[in-house]
């Protein structure tokens, strides 16, 4: 018991906290500067999401993941073993609790947040969003989509990868697939996400097999009624981007019109819809669809930390003055 | 308790009132240029007085708000009138500043003789500059040399000037039904006919008032605000206070410190009035762009510094208030050369709620960081020149207290920023450079305060760390904008980068000096 206590106290010690925060500063600064060459995604993966910074595959220095993890353990055990529970320290308790909530929120987001894009074309109901990362295979016959249960063959992924992004063109995943019936390989094709489908004559064809961004089906539909794009008079400074959308949910019988604008998302049935961009002069509006069960945690953290720091500094600074 | 107004406070308020009197409208040779100056025109999506357009254009093109031309000093509005109505005159004014030696050489101008050149003097040499600018435009910004940037910059300024003179310039913002009066104005200016000019200006004003009384009133107030130049005058007051404070160090001149406080207080009143006027004119919270963030950082530091001065009365708060107030207003003055300082808010930023909560909070944090750094400089300087004197406890607790405030505002501001990002983009945190900059400030403050709570830092260490806090803040305030990612205002940034480098270098030297002195003391003590 004594040893556990000592260990906890050591893990929660101030020097560990200070060292972690200082090292985190170095990592954050490096991640910021590296974005000039690597772009945001790669720089964050290299410095922040990683457990280690590697040189020739060998872990040499702790990365953001490890440092953040140690800091979190330090925070929790510092609370548990070091800080006494007194009124004088109430502000610190609240602040550190808020930090734990903030970290927890980031963990929940990293683990469970799902992002997708919803492309709305004026007047056409849409009931699925497209995932930004995952892909799925699909089969068409005479232009109609065949549910997977009715496919007369199986599709097996032999190889896959991603064409890197080039300039403004995004990265494109690709898959090399075998069309299989029993143990026989009927055909092979290399498909690119969002690219053309491959024709297949076998098994009572013609069939069409293709690859596309994974679809996230929504049990309701959204229809773009109108896209509003206003600029300030006599200038091209954007004033408003907004989509007027009608929401139709057959399960609840709900039919209503909503306006989704910059800084004004729609939150509905566990998902949030943000105005992301538009195309074709406003005939197409693109929404970012985010499902994040932890989205309220930062708000709670903000309140806790604000209150905690206020309390702590108010008592401290009164003592000083 | 009855509040007594001291003579000093009365003096501050009176001085501030005097400083707030707008400069008279220019009226060369009986021309009522003031009436023209307050005419509302539509520019960059906003109805503003001609005065604002003229000042912004001259500042952007020339780097100053007046121009010396053929023996006279022209203020912005008469210069604009010349550019519009007598372009052959205006084209001979030395408008364009060229500093880059390569560019001067390319145009066949001897170095260091002059910096300002008129459009006419640029002449045929511009062809080579344009060719170089086109080549440089194709390069990525990070790969451009100083020469390249200077060439692009000069071409842009020449284009801006040509556009201003053309029908796509000021004329495009005049209401169509006012165009006859506008043309009449310019013809009268050209002909040198003051009576005709004044009649046309009065007619145009009356028409504008009848059409949109509110817009006209606003434009009139804004023209007054432009001529009152509260931030320039606040800057001068802070500088005067600083000089008085330094003089008060002379033997027998201690009383001057009270005068210095009064001058700084007058500066703060003018500064506050300017901020309030901006907020009222724009209908926005105090910080809406980089320019106003500099004004607000200075205001925060000056207000907190003067508060400290009232409380501790040792001249230190006053010194730091003046230094930070003056330098941030200088920075703001240079940022103003990027264009309209009250530009319309882009859709993504258009939220007074978040501008008030997130942006103001984070900017308060910047102000506190700089104030703490300034106080820390005093500590290091004292240690350096008076090593035997015991450490000043009250100075150290000021640094500590201000750092606590800085952590409070920076932390809250950063989290609020995350929440805003979550509201408008659907993600709380994305490791974007600006977000990282804010996080660095928070982390640094946390490191400093935890080290102090743990007893690892004494007075000297705290001061050295607080100086570095100023470095971190300046890097996250301006440095991240210079990385070339998410950057759209390189003109000033290009010029500012060497200054930022110099600032960082000086601050690192101060830190080294502080650490050196501290170790020397430790050795003697041991």
C-alpha cells in the first residue's frame, strides 16, 4: 500500500508535469512549422498523434501521444495523491478536473467521431452522406444498384492503396479486386474511388463493379431548396453562405424547412450538419456531417476550467495584494 | 467617503479632451474639401466617407497619411482630388517608396539618394519590374527573394493607384444619381474654381443626406474619427509620458513622475475613446482584425499597467504601460497600411457573440503576456545594473499576478476558440497554426506557474521565463501568419518578419543576461 502511494506520488509529481508540458510545447511548435512542408495532416500524424518520433524506424523521442498520455496520468495521480482536498485548493481541483474532461473529450472525438460529406443538389432529396476516409464496393445492373445480398459473385480485395493528393486534387484510394465465384476467379479489376465502374460479362452479365466513398445512410432525407450566397454590395467579400433545406423524416412524420449557415449548424438526431462549401454557382451545396458523441465535453471543460482558474487566482491574488 | 478630484486627474481629462479635438478639415484656397471628405461612398462593401478612402489609399501606397509634393505637404483628401481631377499633377508626386537595392538598380536609380518616386519617374523602367513580378508571382511565396517580393509589391501599388484614378476606383462607389455632381466637383477642382466646387459639394451632400440619413450621419462621424486620429495621439501621449518618467529619474525632478502619470492617463483616455468610437461606428466588439488586435492588446496592457501604478506607485507599472501602449500602437499604425481597418466581416467570422467571447478573451491574454514580459525586463535590468540590491518582492509579485491573468484569459480564450471552431466547422481542435500558437502560450504559462508553485523558480527565474512569454506571444500573434500557410496579407508581413526576428533575438539576449546575472548572484551567495 505504501509503495502504491509512493509510486502514485512520483507519477503525479510537479517535475513530471513541467517536463511534459515543456516537451509538448516543442512538439506543437515543430508541428506548426512542419506544416509549411508537410501540410496539416502529415505534420499532426508525425508529431502529435504518434507515440514516438522515429529515426530510421527506431523510436528516439517521445511523440505527442505518449507525452499527452503521461501528462494525463500525471494529472490524475497528482489529483489523487498530491493535492490535498481543501477549500484553498478548490480552484485547482476544478481546473484539473476540467482538463481531464477536456482530454476525455479529445479521446472520445478521436475514437468515435465520424465525419462525412453530404452533397445536396437543388431539388433532389439526399438520404446518405459520403465518408471522407472509408470506401465501399458496389454492383450495378442496367444502371440500378444491386444490394450485396443479391450479388451472384463475391468481390475479394487483392491489394489496395491510395494515390497521394496532388495540388488541389484530394488523395484517391484504389483497390485491386478479384471477382470470385466459389473458388474460381472470374475476373480482375483495379478500381479507383469515385472513378469509372468496370464492366463484367460473366454470371449472366453485363454487370458493373465500382468503388466509391462509403455511404452513411440517414433514416431521413434532406433536400436543398435554395442556396444563398451573398456578398457585401460592390465587393466580393462573402457576407453569407446558407442552405435552405427541407428535412423529411418518415419515421416521425416530421417535415420542415431548416436554414444551415456558417456558424449556424443543424443538429439533428445525433448528427450535426455544417455549411462547408458549394459548387456550380449554388446549384450544389456541400455539408459537413459530424457525429461526435463527445461534442458537449469541451463545453463542460470550458466552464470547469474558467470557474476553477477564476476561483484559484482570485484567492491567490487577493493574498498578494 | 467623498471622492475628491485631484488637480492631476483634472489635468489628464482636460489633456485627453484637447487630444480628442479633430484636426480641421483641409480647405486649400477656399475649397471646402471637408464637405467632399465626408461624402459617403461605397467601397469594399461598406459605405464610408471619402476621408477614409483617401487616408487608407495614401497609407497603403505611400506609407504615410500626408505627402510632400512640389514644395507643399498635401493631406489625403486634397491628394486624392489631385489624383482624380489633375492626374498629370498627381503623377509627379513622389508617391511610391522603393527600399530594395536590387529594385533601385533595376530601374537605374542610384541607391540611398531618395526613397520616394513619382509614377512619372518610374517610367519605362517599370516594364522590367513587371516582368520580374510576373516571374515571381509564379513562385511559391516561401521561395521568393526580397527582390521578388519588392517587385510584386511595387507592381501591386502602381496598379492600385491606377485603379483609384480610373472609373473603377472611387467613382464606382458613388451612387449613380450623384455622378453629375461628382463630375462637377472634379471639374471645379481642376479649374481651380472654389465657388463652383463648394456649390457642387453642398449639393452632393444634400442628396446623400436625403437618400440615406443614417448612412450619411455615420459617414460624417467616421470622417471626424479619421481626423481625430485617437490612436496616433494616444501614441504621442504615451511617448510624452515615457519621456517625463525618464526625466523624473534626474535628481530633484521626482515630481515629474506625477506629470508622467497624468500624461499616460490622458493617453489611455484617448485610446479608450478611440476604441469606443470604432465599436460604435462598426457595431462590432473591439477586435475584428489584426489591426484592432494590436490596438486592443496595447489598451489592455496600458490599462493594467496604470492600475498597477496606482496600486504600487513605484513608476514600474507606468513605465510598462507606456512602453507596451506605445509599441503596440506603432504596430497598429503599420498594420493600417494594409487597407481599410473597419473592413466588413467575412461570413465565417461574422458572429458578434464569438468575436466578443473568444477573440476579446484571447487578446486580453496577449496584453497580459506583454505586460508581464515588460515588467520582467525591469527586473532583469535592475539585476544587471544594481546586482547588490535585494530582489524587489512587489515587482516579482506583479509579474506573477499578471502571468496568472494571462493564463486565465489565454486558456479560456483558447477553449472558447475550440468551441467556436466546433460550432462553425464541426471540429473542436485541428492543430491549425493559429490554434497551436494559442496553445503554446497556455502551455508556457502553465509551465511557468507550476515551476513557481513547485519552488523551482525564484524572482530571477520568473523574470527570465516571463520575458520568454513575450517571445512566445509575439510568435503566435504574428509569427504564425508569416509561415505562409493561411496567409493573405503578405505586404506588411514581409516587412514585419525581420522586425520579429530582431525582437526575438533581443529578447533572447535579455534572457541570457538575466540568467547570467542570476547565476552570478547564486555563486556569490554560495
